[in-house]
C-alpha cells in the first residue's frame, strides 16, 4: 500500500478530480490553443535573439563576426591567438654567448671606398725603421699635417737592427704627437720590435754593392710582413706605407689617392738637389716601372731563386721607369699602369693584404719586396697604378742610413 | 779734535804710562824671552797636531788618507762623490711614454722550440668553416681532448658563405667548451665572419667539376689568409691549421709535431670506410705530394695563370702522393720531404707566416692554396715535411658539404 494508511484510495481521488470531459473541452478551446501558440512564438524568438547576441559578443571581441568554420586561415589564427596560449616552435632560438673569452668580428662591412671620410674608413700607416732617429722629427711634422681625420688613423712602426736611438726618439716623438697639444692626436700607435740581423754594413758602398741587394730586399720584405701581421686590424680599410725619409708631401695625399679608388697606388718619388743654386729635381725611385719584353726574356733564363735588382750592370732590363716620366707641374691625376713599385709611399686597399698579397721575402717571378708585391698583386688580378705627375719628395740620400733598407 | 772735550790729551796720557826704559828692561829679561819661546813652541805644536788631526778626520771619513794630489783618478772620483753634488751628463735619459694610445710589442723573444710546453709557447688553432654545422660537435669533442695545455691555445674560426646554422652551432659549442665545466677552457676564441661569394653549388658533381676547382681553391686561400690576418697575434709561436671534418686524431698531435722542430709539417690523411665489415682505410689527401719532372715540364708549358689541380685528366702530373705511402702501424716519426701539402692538418712555425708565407689566392708557380703555400715556403727556403705513418682520420666524405672548400 502506497497511500497513507486508512486514508486516500483511487476511488476517493477519482471522486475529487474534474470529470475527463470537462478537461478535454478546456484544452480544445480556441483561446487556449492560441495562447500556447503565442507562447511558443515568443520563446522561439527569444532564443534566436539571445543566441545571435551571444555570438556577436563573442566574435566581435576576438575576431571577425563569423563562426569558425567560415573563417579564413588567417582569421582563425588571429582568433586563436586571443583564445589560447600561443605555442611557437622556434628552432632558431638565439644563442647567447656569455663567455668573455669568445670574441667575434665581422669583416663583411669593411669597405674601401672613395667616400672614406664620410664612411669613417680607418687607415693604418705603416713605417719600417732602421737607424732612422734623425729623420723622425721631420717625419712626424709632416704626419701631423695630414688632413685626413687623425682619429681615423692608426700608426705602426717596426724598429729593428738599429744601432742608434731610433726607438727612444720614436717613443719621444710619439709621446709629443699623442698628447694632443700641438696637433690632433692619432687614434693609436703601435711599436713593433724585431731584429732580423743586418746582412751588410750601412756604408754607401756596402749598401750599393750588387751582392748585398737581394738579401737586403728580402730582409726588408720580412720586416714589412712582420709589421703588417702585427698591426693590421679588422677595422682597417686602407693601408698606407710611408717611409721615414720623406721630406715633403701634400697634406691631402691620403684623400687624393683614395679618390682614385685603386687597389694599389703610388706617387712619383723625386728629390731636391741644388747645383749652383738650381734645383735639379732628382729622380729617386727606380723600383716603379713598366715591364719590358727584354726583362721577361731575361727572367725566363734566370734561375727561379734569382732576384732581379734594378740599376746593376748584371741586369739590363730595358724597363720603363716612372721616375723618368711626369712633371709635378702637370695634371696630378694622370695614371699609368705599373708592374713593379717602390716602397716610399704606397696606398693599398686593406683587403688586398688580407687576401694574402704581401712583400715576397724570396724570389717571386724573380722579384722581391715591393717589386715582388706588385708582381704578386698583378698575378692575383689587382690593379697597380702610378701617378707620374704626383710627386712626393724624398730626402736627397747619397745613401745615408735611413729606412730599414 | 778726536779726544773728549777738555778731557785727556797726549801730555796727560804720557804722564800716566810707565817710563820707556822700564818697559825695555822688562821685555829683554831672560825669563820673559823664554816664556815667549815656550809659548811659540806650544802654539806651533798645537797647530801641527790639530791640522793633522783635522786632515786625518777629513780623509779617513770620505776617502783614502792621502792629500788630493796623491790620489789616483778613481780615488779622487770616490772622494769627490762625497764632497760635492754629483753632476751626471746623461744623454740617455729614459723616455717615459704616458699616452695610453701608444702600445709596444717585442717580437724578439717569440720562439718556436721543441720545449714548447716548458717555454709556455702559445698556439693558434685556425679552422675555416663553411656549412659545417653538423661537424662541429665532433670537432670540439676532439679538440677538448688535446693534451697541449689549453690555456696556451687560442682558437679562431672563419665563418663564411654558409647556408646552414654554422655560426649558431659554433657559438653554442664554444660557449659549452669555454665554461670550463666539461673540459679545461681554451685561452680565447675568435669568430671572424666574412663572405666571399660562393663560386659554385655544393653538390658532389659541381664541387668535383674541374672548371670549379681553381676558383674554389682561390676562394679557400683567401678565406685562410683573412683568418690568419685577423687571428695571428704577436704572442703566438705556432699556428695549427685544422679542418672541421676530422673524425679521429691523436690527443698528443701538437706535442708530436712540435717535437719534429720543422717549419711546416703535415700528417697523412686517411678515412675509414667499411665494405663487408672490413675497413678499407681509404686514402684521402692527394694534395700532399713530391714534385715530379713530368709536372715541372707540364707547368713550364702552361700559362702562368693556370692552376694545376690534382686528380683531373687535364693534368697528368706523375707526382708521388703521400696518401699512397705509409702505414699507421709503423714508425710514426718517419719523415718525407714534400713539395705540395693538403690543408686538413698543418702545423706551422708562426714566424713562417709572419715572414709573409701564406696561401696564394692566385697561381703561384701554377699552384694555389695549400699546395701553393708549400711551393712558396720552399721557394723562401723553409722545410716542408710530411709524416707518412702518422695518420689523421678524415670523415669519409663523398663530398658532403664540410669545410670552406
């Protein structure tokens, strides 16, 4: 029995309900059916409106007002970016190097252009020295007049095999020039000390003897290469080789040479000598020359280890010497192509040296040092240019001790 | 009038004096004369004694007990040094350089000897890299095993023309090796970045084509020279060229090679390849050779700008290849003289490079790069030695991308 005890039973309940007929009549009345229909419409409308509103809110905030299935891939990506934590599979996470023992240099941006000053291109001036104490004050006087910005210039010297006070005078002159009082200081200066063992004495006769020439040129070449190796830094765009015994040169020489945009370029080198009060304008540098068939034929017959030295009866080369050409009163920018060059004054694009072109301390195609340098550069495809009318004045050396030659 | 007014005058004074005669008698008395004589003797004696004493004091304190006129020159100098302010005319006063922009290096004490470790000689390990990311972990594993003291070793790399993550992997591996946790850190590491522009593609066929060889070797030579120029410092005694794709080499290789005391020395380079489970011990490096008359005759007919490349039908050189000689089971110290060398593994005395011997990026006696390096070194009088029984194992490259070749 489910009902309360002794209480309601089916019969009693049935007696209390309205008669089934009355309910039927009520449910089928038109007014009731209309109410139901109206309520249904209201509910359906409400549901429709509220769903749209929800969707609009959802999609307007985080993306286009479209359901995901209608979105483009880009829209989906936009939308997802706001809905979930982004996961980026980065196979190129930066490597952070913290060790101070690891350095990096990028040589790719180093250029040698005609807009050197604007591009702040750095210049390295290299000078080998041997028993050159007496020339250094003049050397630094001329150097301090150079118009190329001094803070873009580094100086480097090789001091070797000197019996005089070259090192002390150099240090004193550098200290004077670098204190910035008289002249704008240079960016830096480096002194490299290295003795190679002098081959011969330094008297005029000994220096001029033919037998002494090749060993002397080879030692000079080694000295230049040691200096280059120690001083050339990744930041340099140009290398300017300048001997200590120049007595006069234009202040704008660096800019003038850079403007030519050549791999290797040299001026003409002359000297003043007064006879009866007249300047004979002596020609100094017979190492800058244009190759001749005669010399090539001569070289082909020589042993590969023989070095041809200009100006000796042993070798009649028939070459064309730039020293005998030109005139400083004429167009300074006139160029000639050279096959051998002297070392008094050379401006080189640093990448020529970095590519391995240097001063042979051996017989390179029967030439050594600066002449071998020109031969090597030409073999490697670089241009070697001389300016016959652009004159740098060397001291009138009756072979007094001077450069490391 | 000098006297006081109305006071004393000569007459009054005279009257007060004793009579002249009385004075005379007193002065000529024997007793008085004796007293005077005695006093004179005493004074003279005293003066003599005191002068001697003074002299003695003077000369005993500051010099020999002699008067100046009897001194030797040295004794006078000693004596004068104490008597007066010394004046030294020093024409060699030290030059004190205070500018921080002036640096000095002395290359004279840099030596390359067989007592390298005892002398703390510094070694520079140079590795050119191109698309070498996959080889670097192995490379550094081998490097960290080197028994030469790591604090005497500097590392330098040239990364260029790479399409893979060589730079990133290199940086990560260096950071790992330099933190000093797994292995003893090296003294320093330098990464040089420089692109030369790849000449050819890197497929086996393209790399092997004859026409591509000479330009490839020239670019490789430039890369080596750029790396050398940027990395070689004045303190280095030895330069060790080591390619990235070595898979096995002795831990004592540096010590072993240094013990030979040669200017330039290379091992034999072989590779492991297994056929039917047997190691055929392949021969890798055909760039290490002894020159032949046939090749010299061939070269004399070639244009000076032509580069001979080994292993092509274009050039039948008839040279003797070290790769085909030797056996790693026999005496490792056996030497042969070579005329051309490969670049996988070279140990060079640093002064050879400083003297200007590098990797020709042009036709040097019809050779380029490492073979030209050997030719150049021999021309300059250096010795080039190979160890046919000392084997370094290269990876078995069916010309997969590897070094900057």
